[in-house]
C-alpha cells in the first residue's frame, strides 16, 4: 500500500512539473525513475513528493523538485555529456543527472552526506557516478574539462575556476546571490569569447562555502 501511494504521489508530482513548464520528456522520465523518498530523512518521507525543499541534515536541503527539473532541463544533457556537480547533498540531483548523461562527477564538503549518497548510488545501481569528498568551489581539475557543470549552492558570482573547467560549447547552471537576499538562477554557455549568461528566475539555495566541513559526531 505504501509503495502504491508513493507511486501515485510520484506520478502526481510529474504532472505538476509538466503543468509548471517542464517540457523535456527525458527530464521528466528521469525524475519519475528516481525514488526521491530514499533521499530524504525518514521523518519527512511522507512529504517526499511535495514540490518543496526538505532538510537533510548538516544545514543542507534537498532541492525542490521543480528546481531540480529546471536546472537539469537547462543543461540540455545527452548521453555523451561528462557532468560536474558541485554539492552532492542527498545525492538526488546526481541520481537524476546520471540517467541523462555519460558520467557524473560530484563533489561534497560534508563527509557524512557524501557517504549516505554513495550508499544510495550503490543501492540504485547508478555506476556512472564518481564521488569526491572535497571543496567543490574549486571544481575537479583532474577530470576537467566538463561538458556540463551544475552548482547546487549559491555563489556570489559565477565561479571563474569552474568556468575554466568547462569545455567550449559547454553549459553551466548556478544560483548566484547572497543567501540572505533573493538569488537568481543563471545558465551560461561557454564560447571562445567568454560566457553568455541567461537568467532563469529567482531561487533559494544554501551558500556555496569554501573548504570542507571538519568531521564531527
């Protein structure tokens, strides 16, 4: 009964996303195939398919499904794409990306969150996700260049170090702005002459912080 209820709620969410302007069927299918209830704490599981952000611990959140869909759609992914995700968090966004791209490299500064996400990736047989515990604000130079980059925390500006790791013709999606003020979601396409930016609307993300969080009980 619970599984049937979750399946129904998942289908309802996909209809909501479509009504709200998410039209890429591949993106909708990827979200439909990704069990969000596994990526949220058990106490919030009944809200897994609400179109809202939820806390996951360590002061972090799992993003609103509409925002996940919007950012994913903006990347214009295909199965040849090599993707960098800055901020693994719960792992939900990476799981969605993995269904649409060749390989996902994801970096997280909170080791407990990363370990939980890695366990879920194994459970779901998502073998094209490569993880790293580290400072995502510096990217992943050893694996650059990337065809796509997605940042799941708000920077004060589009990080130049990430733009440097983006291939020409590649796309980057990043929320920009102070976490205490309205933020704007930007999508940039890298050209030989620089970065062409497009605003995609207001969002709310936790701040992009440098370094890694010290281990704690």
